C-alpha cells in the first residue's frame, strides 16, 4: 500500500527523491543508518517517479524530504550533518 502525502503517519516521514543513481543510493544508506543510530520513529520512502519529484520542486537529485518539506538536494551530506538535521525531529 502506497501512502500519499495527505495521509497521517505516526512519527516522521522521510522521502528520498531520485531515480536510483549512486548518489540516491548513498543518501538512502546515510538516512537509514542515521535513523537507526538515533532510534527515530520514521517511515522511509523512495520516490523515483520524475513527476512526483517535480511536484516537490526539487531542482537536483538526490533530495531529502522530511515531513513534506525539502531539506536538501543535489548532494549526499556527511553523516554528522545528517545526524544534526534529523535529531531536530527526535
């Protein structure tokens, strides 16, 4: 079952926008590792459809969306930066 943006989700919803390139896969790895390390209650979703990506206004991929808001795009942040970004939602 695919969850749409209008449905409520407990915890945090993290979306990784990208077509599956190496950087997109790296971003997913960093996100999953950080969520695990911080013990966050988060749903992680990969968004690969270009029309869905465009809806977010992400100019470059990979992009990271947290609770419907684009937090970064066009790069894979270092682990420390990702921890700082996601710890805000703890």
